[in-house]
């Protein structure tokens, strides 16, 4: 008997795994190979390689499915970036990706260029936490499938995350399918099915015993506001700061109880690829995710969470009081 989305899961897991391994190999060799995007944020050979590999695999298996991905190949067509493109091609050749050529690489990347909502689509962040990647800290390859506005499948490839039950193993692949639970497998394990380890959030309802995590980058989430919340709720433990959706994984596997993402400026809208896979992972591990006002995140609004502000993730029991406190401190205005 086949379970729902089994084929999607197999294809997506193998694509994310391959992309994560390419990212690892680029990270091991990284020097100063960074392009600056229009919004001044960085993008690397690994971001583009990861998007190319995953879009190629999805396009082959599910040609009808649009992909809302973070990157596009516009910059790569510029003559001044010719060498940069050649380096991406070289990475894909090294990984033995068939039919690799500069034209195909750009085509695959641009296959992830959908922007609009549709009844079935994938969303991809080829490297979430590019700044963490550049610091050789945490980052995640993030892929999710959304059907009728609901996240039904999510995968996070976290090449620098210790495996939850064996910290000597570095590199964890997290996956979840709606109503089927949340799991971790070692990124290097070949027999993924056998090694699947179910993950679960904590059960504490005591803020004084709880730990929260947040972005390393204070430009992505307000450290000042989270400090205020922590003081008001008597959270004593130091926050754990890490980049990327690895924060969702940390809550999902019970290493922290809360993840706060508090807006740093009016008008910024969270991008769906920064959250979709992480949200389902935490929900399937028993936790709760809303925006800072307590509203569910809406994944049927195109590439942004247009109707939401910030994100709050908890183990569940801590959620209502945390949302209430954000309101009392007027952080949600
Ligand atoms: N002002 C802002 N507020 C919230 N998120 C922001 C932001 N500016 C950029 N980001 C997003 O923050 C993501 C990283 O999150 P984190 O700080 O949790 O690691 C970035 O993803 P990329 O690294 O994929 O570009 C980017 O999309
Ligand atoms: Mg980026
Ligand atoms: Mg991102
Ligand atoms: Mg990214």
C-alpha cells in the first residue's frame, strides 16, 4: 500500500540530499565567491547549485508543478558573472548531474521562478541562512510542497546539525508529511528508511525552565524585543542563536521550547520559502506555529506571508501566554 505523497517524498529527499552534499563540498572550499543581490544580501555558488539540482529533479518527476524558489538566474546571464556561472557548472559536473551546461543550469534555476499562488506548488530555499553558510555555521536546504494552501510535505537538509540521538554524527536530514509525523535521518546514511528517528517537541509549560532560539542576525529578528519578552516571562536561560530553519528543527526535536522571529521593521513580509518546511516539521512534532498576533500563517498568498507579521513557534503549552505577552508589550503592533 502506498501512503500519500510517497513518491513526492522519495524524489524530494533524494534531491535535497544531493543539494546538501554539494553545499557541503562548496562550504569546505569556500573563499570569497559571493554575489551581492539587489537587496544587498549575499548569494553563493552553493545557493545557485542547490536550486539548479533540486529544480532539475522536480521538473523531471513532476513537470506540471510550479516551484516558488528564492533565486533566479538573471545575474548569471551577465558577462561579468561568466566565471561565477562556470564554477556552478563545475560543481554540478563534479556531482555528476546529467546534461549540465551553462544554458541548462540557468534554465533549471529559472524553473524555480514562479511567484504566484497555485493549487499545487513547491517552495524552495536552496540555502536558507546564507550568512550562516558563509560563517561556516548553520544553514538549511529547505523544500516544501503546498496543496490547496496547506503544507503537505517538508524537508530540511541541515549539513552542520548534529544528529539528535548521536551528536558525533554531523549532518541531519529532517522530513515530514502531513499526518505522518516528523523524522530525522543522518544526511550520510544510505538506507534512509531504516534510520528514520521520530522527533518530538518538549512538554514544558514553565517559562522559567524554557529556552528560546532566534536569528543570529539582529536585522532578521529583533533581539531587543525578544529580550523584553524573556524578561517579562522570567525566561532565565540564554537564547540559542542560530541561522536558518535549523531553528524549527531545534524546537521540533526538543532542544529548545520556543523560536521567536520578531519584526525589525514595518512592512517586511516573511517569505514562504523561509518557513514552509519548518512549520510542518514543528506541527508534526506536536508544536504550534502562528504569527506574532497568534494568527495561522497563510501559505496561499503568493511568495510572501502577506497577511502575517513575524513568526512564533512553540512546543504548544507555552503558546497562548507568549502571544498574550507580545500583545501586552505591544510588540505585535
Ligand atoms: N528584515 C528581515 N526580516 C526577516 N527576515 C529577513 C529579513 N531580511 C532577510 N530576511 C530573511 O532571513 C533569512 C535568514 O533567516 P535567519 O536569520 O533565521 O537565518 C534570509 O534567508 P536566506 O539566507 O535564504 O536569504 C532572508 O530571506
Ligand atoms: Mg537569500
Ligand atoms: Mg531563506
Ligand atoms: Mg536562501
